[in-house]
């Protein structure tokens, strides 16, 4: 039988099997157990008609049951309705029609059928329960409660319905009635957590603190050695400024059960609240020494200590706790995260990031830590192969987050995986959907560079333009755009204006100076190009192969062929040099 439980706040719920054996047995006896043909002949016409109606009704009833089991509510309703035509006073048929309608969310239509079933057979509790369920669905809880009150008043057999009744009263805010029913339920089931917790809530709501505490203590006594129930009482005491009483309870339990780290943690927190730091730290140490304490709890407690004022005593304690965590909870994501946070606080960023990486490789479901690792791993010496592991984690775990797609695109671009970079950057722009203009701007700029590398130059320039529409002063976009235009020898005035803007803002940046020099070179302003390339070589500690080759090209056009050859040879072997470099060296002259 389909049964929706009334208990919302209580985890312990009643379950009721549906039993219609009596009704079905009567029907089947009629169908299968009729007398011999001679006896049939002696029945009156009225009796034969009645017998035939019962047979027909039974057939339709059985078909209805089959379709109800198959969850074909429309067919089930049809057959039960047909059965009702032949047996209009059979309560089981009315009940089944009500059940179908309730399943179809038509409680109001189900009401008359459920009512009729109870009128025809008031002793069948399942009919009454169906009617109570309908009243509940129709938001008439007190009428449902009246039905359940009648059921539970009927001796021991129906006491399990007190939980449903209590839930109805709770939802109707009839707390005093709920408390009476919960007491009855406790008499039937014994002391149980969901019942006790609900009673505590009622007592606290009624400002009856002592009774709420008594309920909790009763649960502690009935389940000796279970720290959860002790902690429940401790929380109530603490929230009502009874710290000493809470400590007394905790110490008594520790005396009985010293190997429960949860109780040691409770003692630590309560003593810290009282300002007894030394004793508090002692209990914290004992808790951390246990391998039974949840690593997540250890991690949070460690970070809590980390957020205290920095003192020598605090640092000594953290050192000790680190040793205990490494011993009792090795290879744990929460522990690695806590250790990483300490390193970050101590400005040991690289060590902190390394701990975060270990944490994420165990449990990647930490978006803020993932972002911290990715952003903290960029830099001059960035290991993009290693970093890509974490950008991939980001897009795998948070596929709707545009930032992770952007980071993944940038990292792939840095490794010259431009086709993959374009996919990730376009996904970032799509997901961002103009929400974060800064993200759009940097994504358009990065996308432009990757598209240019793939030979899709016009689309690359369109993306650079989009980036500059959002931020006309982005030095990276201005530099790349002007450099690519110079390579194409197109819109050189635009390229010069952009690179000039950058070098004025960053007059000691070798990369930007090199770009400006190359734009001037393409405009055949070789003297101007040399001037800026001299500055680029001055400010760049280790000039790139591109810069060395460019300098040689400029010198060649100024008639300084020997000096040009010298710089070309310095660029030889660089992965950044052009494919014409070897020919320049061999022939001693410039080749485009």
C-alpha cells in the first residue's frame, strides 16, 4: 500500500503493510469455490445475478491491483471504477480508488472514497490511515490528528502511530500536545535519540532548560560511552552560560571513558573559553594524539589555533600538533590543507602551495584552494606542465566556472597548445556571458594570441580589438597586438601608437622595448629601432633569441654587417629564433 509517513522531523518512522486478504479471499471463494451445476440451478435469479456481479467485480478489482502495482494509475482507476459498479458497497474498492487518486496528487477527489471506506468498515485501520493522509495533504492536520488519536487510544496494537501523530502536532505548532504524544512514544519504544532531541527542542522553546538538560542526561545514561549524546548536553549547557556544569559533565565522562577524543576536544574548547589556556592546550594535545579523531576536526582545530595571536607558545603548540597529525592522520586532504595554510601565513608560499597541491590531488573539491594553487603557481619560473594538472582539475570539478576554463586556456597557450587553448578560452567567454568584464577582457586578449599562432590572423585581431574596447590600456594586449601587426607589416601606424603607449608607461621593460623597436624597424626607421633596442638590451639581463636576432637585423640595415653577424650568432640555437637565422649567418646578410 502506498503510505506517506507523517513524520517530518523524527527520523524513526512507522511502516504499514497493506493487507486485503480478507476481502480478496471472499472474492476468490466466490469465483473459484462455487458449488456444482446442480446447486447453481437451485439459486434464484436474484442470487445468480448477485453472484455474477461479484465475479465481475473481482475480475476488475484484480486487474486494478495489477495496474496499480505497475504504477499505471489511469488503467488502475478505470478497473477499480468498473469493480465499484458491480460491488458498490465493498470498502476495499473505495479504499483502492482513494489510493490511486492520492498517488495522482488528487487528494480532494480521493476524500469521498476514503470516507466511504471507513464508513463501510470502521475497524480497518488502513482505511483510517488513508483518510488521515488525505487530511494532511489538504492541510487539515488537526483532523488527521483526530484520526490518529483514535487509533493510538486503541490499546498496544497501534502505538507506533504516535510518531506520526507527534509530527502532525509539531507541524501544527501544538507543542504541548506533541510532548504528550512523544512521552507515549517513548513508553512504547524506550529512550531513543530522535524522540529525546525533539522533546528537548520543545522544552527549550518553552524555556524549560532544566527539563531539556534532564532529557539529554537520560539519553547519556541509556547509551553509556557514546560521546555524541554527551556533546548534545554540553552544547545546551554552553549555549545557556553553564560552562562549569558542562565541564563537570565532560570531566566525569573522561574519567569513565578516557579514550574518547571528542570529549578531550570539548574540554579544550570549554577551558579555552574560561581562559585556562595551558590546561586547554593539554586536552587539545590529547585529542590530536588519537587516530580516532576525525582529520577534518583536527584540521579545523589546527586552523583555529593558527588564527590566534602569534606567540612563541602558540608556535610550539602548532609544531607539536603538526607532528601528531602527521603520525595519526597521514596522507589526508584536510591535514595537508591545514599545513599549507600555516606555511602561507608564515609567508612560505611555495611550501604552502605544495601542501595545497597534495590536498587537491586527494580531494579536488575545493574551488578556492584550486584557484589559490593556480594563481600562486604563475610566475617567471612557472612549471606549466605541472600547473596544467590543476587547471584540468578545475574544469573537471567545476565545468560551469568560467575562471577555471580561462586559467586552463592560458596554461595551454603558454605550452603552445594553441588549439586546446582556443577551446578553453572560448568556453570561458561563453560561460562568463558578459558577467565579468575583466575576465572577458583578458580572455579576448589571450584568445587573440592563440588564434594568431594558429594562423587565424583576422579573427585574432578582432579579439584584440574586443579586449581593448573593454580596457584600452592593457599593456599585454597592446604589446602583442602591435607586435603581430608588425610581423604582418599592416596597420603599422596603429601598431606604433599602441607600442608607443606601452613603452611610455613601462620605459624599462625589455620585452615592450623590443616590440617597439621592431615596429619602427618595419617602418624602416632603423635609427629609432636601434635606439629602443639598445634600451631593451640594457634592461634585459638575459636577452632572448628573438631580441638578439632583431638587434642583428637592425644593425645590418644600418650598415654594421660584422656586428649584425655577431648578434645573429649569439641568437643561434635559440628556440625563439626565426627559421631564416641559419641562412643569415651562412650568407652574412638579412633575409625576411
